[in-house]
C-alpha cells in the first residue's frame, strides 16, 4: 500500500513587473525531488514496506500583477524519474505540459496551486514548485524575523496546520548581493482520503526546514526543502493504526 506524499509550505516569488501589456518572459527552473515512504505493516502480519521516488524536471514560471498581488502560472516542460520508479513510464510522459495556476498575495504568500491535470507525477512535482516561491514580502531586508501560521486542506479533506519561523540574512553569491531566507516549521496533520483499501484516516505531525536565496530584484535564485512526516494511518483491514514515515527532499534552481 502506498500513500501520496506531500509537503506543506507557504511560499512566494519576487515581483515581475512588465511596463507593457505583453506577458513577461518566463523564468526557467530545474527541480529535483526525492521522497521515501516507510509503512510498518506489523499489524497485518507483514514487515516494513518502503517506496522511494526521485527525479528531476524543468518548469517555466510567469507572474503578472493582479488584484494587488500576482497571478502565477507554472508549466512543466519536462520530467524524468529515476530507474525503479513506482510510477508507470506512460504516466511520466503524460505529465509534461501540466499547467498550474496560483495567486501570490501582497504579503508574499502563494496560495494552493490548481491544475486540471490529474497525474501522479504532476501531483508529486507540485510539492517542489513551492521552492520557487519564497514567502518574502517585497522590501524585507536582512535581519528580519517573523512567525507565519497557515491552515490548508490537501486532497480535499486532509487538514494541515503549519507554524513556521522565518529569518533573513545578507550574503554575496557570485559577486551579487542576495538575501537568504531560512524557515523552520512544525505541522499537525489530520483527515481522511479514499484509497484502494477504502477510507483511509490519517493523523500525525511533521517538521521541516527551508532555505532560499533571493536576488536584489526579488527573483528566487534557489530554494531547498527537507522534511519528515510521522503519521498514523487507519484502514478497515488493520486492527490498529499503521505507522507511516515520509521523508521529503526538494530543491529548485534558476537557470541562466
């Protein structure tokens, strides 16, 4: 049995302003992702089941001013999964061309990405997209710190409450002044979703750490994330909840 991993983070991108009506040129990013799920099936008379997924992809990102914030569009140009992936090759190929839309609020936070494409690959890539959008309000300089609390619903019924502590600092990368943003988060997770075994109840906690490098013009140069979710999964066929541990690593890098 497998469960879809997801990482929760509130993120944003610096402003891309065009002085003409023409759409801004898209920014190109490379994404890398690795997830590992380990479920203990001792309650069912079995051992641990381990599922690993890793790969990389390329996306194009545009953002235009809208309603005091920005309308963000991300297109998955291509994606490749490592050998041994549990996702069929046809599904990997079909994911190319997936389009996501989101809104970046004036406070620098990007809301949930939406897409009309239902594909296990695009669902996994969606978590890494967040690393392109650091939750840094325009004009925030080094030496700032704050706490952000978000409450979201994933997969239609999984409630996630995340508290993140942020800190900015100054740095120099390749002779250019940049701002580094670091975040440490803790989450509570609960809800249910439908799976092959029927209704699946999920409850637990998660921790994570994020970091971004943001250029002087507000463009995200790079972003990284690592996190762990410790969950209890309840299904009808098991006499007791099944422990599930999910580890996630992701990063995004601007292509020049």
